[in-house]
C-alpha cells in the first residue's frame, strides 16, 4: 500500500466523523431540551438543523485545508 491511499482513507474517516458528530450532538441536545420544556420536537428540529449546517461547515473547512496542501 502506498501512503496516498492511506492518507485518503484517513481523510474519508475524518470527514465522516466530523460530519456525524455535530448532527448527533444536535439531536441529543434537542431531545434533552424537548424533555425539559415538554415541547414536541421543536428543539429537536432546530438543533438537528444546526448540526447539519455545522457538519457542512466542517466538511468545507477540512476539504479546503486538504486541497491547499496538494
């Protein structure tokens, strides 16, 4: 195996983790706030959208740094 292949696999793994983590955290926080305030999925959707936006921002930042190195 060459180093380019391993580097690409590392980037893909990092991107997956960087995109999934904000969404999962947004869902957890949203559910928690819905339970506290006894609302029906209001905070869930708000924080899920925040998580999706944050994950795309992370993706663009990571890919921007990666393409500048090449």
